[in-house]
């Protein structure tokens, strides 16, 4: 049994801890913030590949109970015309389809399940540095305290400290020229079928909404912005942001303006980033997973699912490969080509939301996808169709 120190107590770190505990290791989660993320964040859609990967950990039914089925997606244009409707990844053999869930609900449920299984989480422990010998890793925290373990796994996200420890010259995240925002409202009643994600390529903004089974409307918007926000050039917030967003959807013959206007609280817009490729994922007994290794644009719809696949794959490697460095090398071999392909697909999907995208939308989504002519296979299918064989042994 190895003692595995995990920097980052979010979704990626927590599922990794559960998976490692499941195969007999002793994971310890170290979260930089001194409080939980309850009530924080918007919502996400978990794709079927991520849900399938949760099954061997006994987590699929837990997650399914948090949100609602999102089996299909429709694509439309600003004039109100819908181009196509198609499955959002297709069902698993047991009928499971993609699920839409509040991010904070997912986090809280996973954290509570990790605690129930005996995983220890320490809050207010921000990783500052780490060193290793041939037999152990020592993590140094911002308060000067230290912890020793057999491995250190960085699940510490886009601005990963572990990535910098591994490689001080590691690339910085690439800005994808989109802002994200969204919200929830009960102030609009729509006759849409609950669970169908409606996506509209407007004149100046990409807008999506889905009706919850309780009748509330969950929505998000992607707003093109060529320059990366900085402290000296921040994005607007509050009333100015609402006014800006309403101006962007003005003239579109959709329900976007009505939905935005009825939403009491709009999320502060946040920029989009990804990593085309991170050169170094591990050295010796230290490695990175999730967004720390391969952040993808939300346009891929795969961020959480990639973290889940990482967690399950890493657990399989540390279950079957006894040498920690060899296990981390095996993990990279099994994951790198897939996640970099997902990042590239997310970048392409995001580019299609930028100004001047309408010709590409008609070609890629309507002609190639809806009409299914020869050569028109769904370019996103490889993401959804991936399956991990938990029982299969892994060799270095």
C-alpha cells in the first residue's frame, strides 16, 4: 500500500482519491482553500464516457441522482430555425445518458462519499514545493508544514503548482478567445422537452439552454473576446455585464434575451483556457492529472469526464504496476494521445463559436452531421465512445 499525497481537493482530486482507496492505497487530499466549494460554480454536463468510467468505483448511480438526463442536443441559428437534433453521445447499455448537474452538488456529493469511505481531506494546505528521493516524496506547504508520502499527484488545476515543480519552463495556459457566463431562472416558462440541450449560434454570441424537469431553465453563453482579460482590462460584471449580454443577443429571434433578463444572478464572466500539450507529466514519484496536465475548452463538453477517466486510469496503473515512476509513465502512455485529441477538438468547437463561424457551422454540424452523407461521421464521437476496462490488467 502506498501513501499518495494529492494536491487539489476538487472533482479530479477527489475522484482520484476514491479510486486509489478502492485499489488499496492510502490517499490524502490537500486542498489549498480553507473551506469547501459548496454553492460555488455553475453547471456541467457529464458525458457518457465519464459516467461509464465511474461505474467500477460505485459512483455512477450517486452522480446520476444529482442531476437530470440530457440525452439530446439541438442546433439552431439566430433566426429561430433549428438545423438538427441528435443524441448527446448516445446511451450506455443500461440506458444511462449524459447528465447535467450543478458543479457544487457534484463536488459536495463526491467529497462526502470520499469521507464516508475513509479518505482524509485537509483544507487550508496550499502546496508550495516538493522534493523526492528514491523512496519517498516530501510536500512542503505554504505554512511551512510538510508531509511525506510515496507519491505526489497534482490535481491542482489550470494554474497547477505541481506542474511548475515538475517543469519550471512548463507552458502557460493558452487563452481561447471566449468568455463564459450563465445562470438559472424560474422566471421563464418554456415548452421545450426537459433535458434537451438547445444551442443557438447567434449573431454575436453562442447561447445554450436546457429545461430542468422542475421547469427551471439552466443556460450558458459563450461570448467572443479577442483580448485576454487582465487586472488592467477586466471583464464587466453586475448590471453592466447584463446590459452588454442583452445587447449581444438583441435582434436574435430566440428566447435568449428573455432568459437572460429573467435571471436574478448572472455568473461573473470567466475566460476560457486550454493546453495544447504539456511536455512533462511526471518525474520520478511526482505526476499531474486532469486540468493540470491537459485542460480543455468547455466547448469539448469533456472537462469533468477527462478528469474521471484520468482518475480511473491512474488507479489501474498504481494497482498493477508496482514501481511508482513506471506507473506514472504507463499512465501517460495510456492517456496522452487521447486527451490531446480532445483538447484539439474542444479548440475547434470553440473556434466555431467565434465571429465568422456560421459557414463552418452549416458545413460541420448541419451538412456533415445531420445529413450523414459519406465521410460525414460525427467528429465528436471518439470522445463519447471511449470506454475503460477496469478489470483488464495494466502492464508497464
